[in-house]
């Protein structure tokens, strides 16, 4: 679309975002091990981010909780903000338990 000089969307920005998803984040396990605070790792079962990447992050942060939104995709914050906000609020309201949150 960029080569065709299509102006219906900002294709350069879309290209940059796609490359970002393809090549980032490039975080090593040792970098993740340095995170000491509780973390809520969120993903969806229909996400564009591979599940193994999400699990890698979760397994390498000592105080990580994991939440997979079933039936949702990468745009859960836009498409289902109530579910997303309720889940995040629950995480902040309750102390870290060291176990997965399931929705």
C-alpha cells in the first residue's frame, strides 16, 4: 500500500507497529529475573502474540500472575474494556498470591 501511494490509512505507522510486534520485545530471561515486584501478565487465547512468548515472560518473573482472556484477541482493551478493567482492578485490590488468575 505504501508503494501504491494509498492514502486511505497511515500505512507507514501500520508497518512500524507490525515490525514492533514482530521483533520486540527482545527481553532475555535474565532481564526478566531482575523484576522483583508483582506483575500481572495479560494475554488472550486469540492474541497475535504467540502463547509461548507470554508464558516465557510469566515463567521468568518471580512474582508474576498470569491471565489469559478466553475468547478475546489483542484488542480486548478496546473491544471488552469492562472485562479488562475488572481484571486489572481485581489484581490491584488483592495481594499477590503467586498463582494464576483465570478469566
